[in-house]
């Protein structure tokens, strides 16, 4: 005979299992319903955004990018150098009739900076129809002698490259790049010698510390009292933290690769002392901290005009 209590317990367990299954099924159904609603909302939102985006683009195109009011009527170009404005306009890639607001200023600035003779470029919109371009050109502080393959022939040819005050290498400007009224003969720059020309890259900054030191020396010299008193022919990168300068009148001046202002003052002092003695500096070693070695030229200034000769003299200054 079956146990009534056991039967009731079994029936209760089966009822509990059934209730759990029903609740689980309902929970899954609710979850899928929420997922469906979320998908519908996302699709509807995306569709609405697409419609608004399309409508906004059309309005923007009609009111801004295809609006004749914003068509460029003039491109104003200013430069602190000799590059012709017509070439700067062409290099900018901007033409008359382009939409002013559609011009990508960053792209114009980048394209101009790729020109090796241009150091900086500033671009500005002047509503409703004008674009302003201001260019600062690279100014050569020195030149170097290099070689390149001859065009259309075997062998090599010598060329001149310029270095500016920041140490960037660039080729000489072609004469056709300047306006007729601004063309002038290219005056020689002090040459930097003794460097490894294979490491020079046009449009890039020199990596050699000694060459950069020579550039700094020439830059400091341009702002010193000796600028108008000595014409530099070349500066030799001699290594060992020294630079050897030769002037057009034959003076040999040795510099350390640091503290140029102090050395230039000492050079000026010796130069003035030589002038008072009616002499010229033949050799001067400014890399020495104390008792600077100096030697006058064998002839005084008056002797170069035909007077008697004097023996070489060497002094410590």
C-alpha cells in the first residue's frame, strides 16, 4: 500500500519544478522582448540620424560650400624673402573660385612647408572671399660644397647647398623663382668645410654637432662687432671641439665650440689692438682660456702699400 505522505511530497516537488520552468520561460521571453525593443530603437535612431545628416549636409553644401558668396576672389601673399608671389600662390594649391570655407588650411600649410626655401607659413581666412598667406623664407648663413650625379650623363658634378641658422640644408634658389625687380646676384656665403657631405639631406636638419656649432658661430658673428670687420671665407670643422676660421684677408682664427660670445669679444679686442699698431692678425687661437696665442702678419698695413718688410712676430694676448 502506497504511502500518502510520500505521494504528496512527490506531487509538490513536481509542481515546484513546473513553476520554475514557467518562470524561466517567461524570463527568457521578457529578455528577448527587451532586446527586440532595443534593436528597434537603435535602428530607428540610426535612420533618424542618417536622415538628419543627409539633410544637414545638403543644407551645408547649399549655404556654405556651394555658396558663391564664399568663392575666393583674391589670394594675398606676403613673404620676407625674394620668392615670387605667383609661385607661392601656385605652390599653395589654392585657386581663384575655390570655396574659402572648403580650403583645408592645414593642407595648404603642409604643402608650402614642403618647399625647401620656406621656413614657416601662416594661412588665414578673411571672410567672405579672401585668403591670406604669410611666408617666412630660409636665409642662408653658410654654404657647403657637395656632389651629385650629372643629369643625363655619367659621372658627378659639384653643387652648392645652403644651411640656415636652424641647421636646415636647402639648395640655392633658382633665378626664375624671384620677381624681375627682386633678382640679384647670389653673394657668396662662408663655406663650412671638413664635414661628411654624404650625410647631408636637403630639407632636413644637419645632425653633426660640429657643423651645428659652426652654424652657431656664424650666427653669433653676424650680431657681433666683428661682423663688419672680418669677411669669413670658410670655417673648417676640425673635430676635437674646435673650429678653424679663415678670413678673406688670410687671418686664421681658432674657436672652441662653445661660449662664442666671449671669444668674439676677445677677437674684437685683439683686432683693435692690431689696428692701433698698424698690424693685421695672422693667427689667433681663441680656444685657449688664458694667454691667447696670437701672431701678426709678416707685413703691417703700411708695408702692404710698398714700405719696408718686418719679420714675423708672435705674441701672447
